[in-house]
C-alpha cells in the first residue's frame, strides 16, 4: 500500500443520486426533445416472462402480486451479495433527451440508465413513481435501462416502466447479433459452473446473453461471464450461449462446453476474505465496530506493521505491538465477531523485510506478531525499491513466509504488490517465480490495480490486470483457471487515486461482482478511513474525493463471498 502526501496511500447505497447526463459531447448541437412513445419492450411484464429484461444472479421473476397495474409485475429477490439488477438495452437516437419513469415498491429501489442518470426511493408498503431524464451523447445509439434494489434489503417490485422517446436505427431492427465465441469454463464447485465467452457485436447493440444448459435457458446476463448455480454434484452438463439484441433478434448458439461438477461438499472450502484497510495512524480513523454494525464487514486489514529498530515489529514503527490503541481496536473488532490481518510494509517507512538481516530474523519478527494476536493470516505489502524491486529482499520475505507457514499450521500468507493494467510487471512476475522456486506456499497473490496510469476504465483495467495475474499463476504453477483464481486478491483504492483515477461505488460494485463470479480469494481497498463523501475534495486521507454515502465502499466489499 502506498503512502504519499496523504500519509497514504492506499453499489452504492445511495448510488448515483444525481441526474448527470449520459456521455454528453461538446456543444455541437442542442439536444432534441423526445416524442412521447414508450420504446421499452415488455414494460409491464404482462407477457408473463422477463424477456427481453436480464437480471443479475438469475434473481428476477414475474409475479402476479403485488402489481401496480395489469396482472403482472417484476420481483427482484435481492440477496446479501446481489442487488438483483434487471436491465434492458434499447436503441436510441444521438443527442436526444429521453424521459424514464416507473412504479416501484420496496426498501431502496433504484431506476436509471447505465453510465448516467438515476434516482431512487424507499417505499416498502405501496408503489411509488420514480422518474428521471437524460440526454444521449452525440454518437450514442443504445442505452441500458435498469432497476434494482439494495443488498440485504428484501425483495423489490417494479411495474409499468417507461422510456419515452424516439427509437433508434430509423426503422425496425431485424439483424441478429454475431455468435458468441470461445465459450469456456473458468471454474466449478459441486453446485455451480462458471463460464466466460467472447463478446458478440450487433448493428444496434447486444442487450443480453442467454445461457443454455442443453435446450433449457437457465440464465440471462448482460456481460460475457456467468455462474450457473443450483447444479447437482458429480453431474455432467453441456452449456451454450446465445446473444440477443433489444429487438429480440437472437444469434446462433456458441460452441458447446461440457463440464462435470465436483463431488459433493457444498462448494469451495478455500480461503475467502473481504478485508478493507483500516489505518490508525492518520485520516480520522473511524470506530471499527460502528463500521461493522453499519455495513456487515467482518475483517479489516490493519496497516502498517513496521520496524521499530533491531528487527522489532511495531505499529507504524512507533506504536507498541501490544498494549496500545491498535490492540484495543483489535480486541473491539474481535468482540464484535470480526478479525484482522496485519499488513507488513507499505510504500514507505522502516520495513521489516528490508531491515531484518536474514530470512530467519524476519520470520522471528513475524512470529512475534502472530503470537501476540493469535493470527489466522498475515499480509506482506511489498512495494518500492527497497522491497519490491530488490530481488534479494523479495526472496528473504518469501522464505520468511514459508517458515512461519510451516511453524503455524493453518496460517494463511498473503503478498500484496503493484500491477500494470495488463497484469504483473517485471518485478511482480519475478516475485511469483521466486515464490514457485522457493516453494513458499503463498495462499493469495493480491494486486493493487490503481496508480498505474490506468485511465478512466477502472473496471476494465482492474479485470484485465487480474486476468493477467491469473495467466501468470497458471503458467508458473501449472494451475487450471479455477485454482489460479482461488489464489488471486484485489486491493483497490476507493474514489480518487493519487493519479486521479476514479473508482466510483458503481465501479467497485462491478469489481466485487466480478470477484464473486470468478471465486477469487480476497477483496480489499485503501482505505476505510477514506470511505466518506467529499466531492471535489481531492485526494485526502479521510474522504474519497467524490460523492458517496458513508461507508458505501465497505458495504459493497462486505458483499464479497468469493
């Protein structure tokens, strides 16, 4: 974890409450006003089916009660890890203002357009109308409309959703999307199979991908990956995928892939940890137990354990290993049913990895911390020229981790390091190769996908970086996809990074969903201290620099289950 001038450094509960316009281009032409005509298909779900709506987690269904009008409505069965978003992509005309409205019922229900305006309400006992307008960009030809609830807030209902405006394309769309390519299985348990495939293209836009098991459609998703659940152990299944556009045109089926689920046992038993960083050294540290009760988070990554001189561990080199504020907070976290993983190192300071004279001495320092707190896991945050770029120090750290892992059965070891947008850098690749050659037994390789000059697509670049890490782990250790994913961690930075990269709550929610779908081991971010709103506040220690609700990123992280 990097610390710069911050002292640092390292879906949204009331997400995107504003009404920002979609992809507004420069003032080339004034937007036209949409003529009133609902261009959504199946807006009141009166067909009795969801099509062409797609719902995350297969959590949407059509119900007969309660309804706003007619005889049917949408029900979204929100879970603790999925907000049951249901969406439909429609063709639109560029530089045109549209009006979106709908009737909703439930705790915290949201209506909006992907990448732009949204609105929400809480209406648990009766239907309430939501409405919002947006203007398309100068070259925009499609818009994704969505409705969703909020995590662990119960089932929501939606009915009579309307998008008023002219349709796109200048006529009826009869062209089907191209066929999805390269369907593969990326993981499996005794009850689920994870799939991914190459994207299709369409003259207007792909609105959904329908996943089939044999001849039965089992799932509809908006992205190019999915996890099919509810399967039987030790059973063979054959899957295909078809692409569908907003007009209902469907592609040919992809190649088929056959997968046999694992033997019974309830799925993965590997290490899973949602553990955002909490730093007691700056940034107006919040009450850990208050954050826990507000968000449901259980683990914290406690930063930073450094060298106080003579290879002796201390919090930030200055606060005592035990008997101080840090131990008090850790005791409070554990009393509330949580736990911690200390992070050793970081971007600056006097680090044990660099300063301990040998791997044996470093292992002894780590053991002091393990014994002091009865730890289940430790994180080595390997950064900067003194540790990350120093081959001998890398080897020293890995050897020390191998030693304490052998001396403490059940201890999980984590290494955290920077990345490029496409995967590990030269130094990250070397770290992984040394871990393999030393047989260090590292449980989790965690990348930090920020401050890499990644531009605006923080979701895409984070996923690309994680996929690059997966490829390196496969080639180095000989693992399959599922095993490689199960050794991956992601540690992001909420809001603005030092390089002004912006990870919004919506993007962090996407990253969390990707992490769950691919069953990675760990999700963290820097830092809970910054999980507060301060739009326009810049990169500071006690808020994110953007508009958000308090502890919003932590709430999203708490939904990581792996």
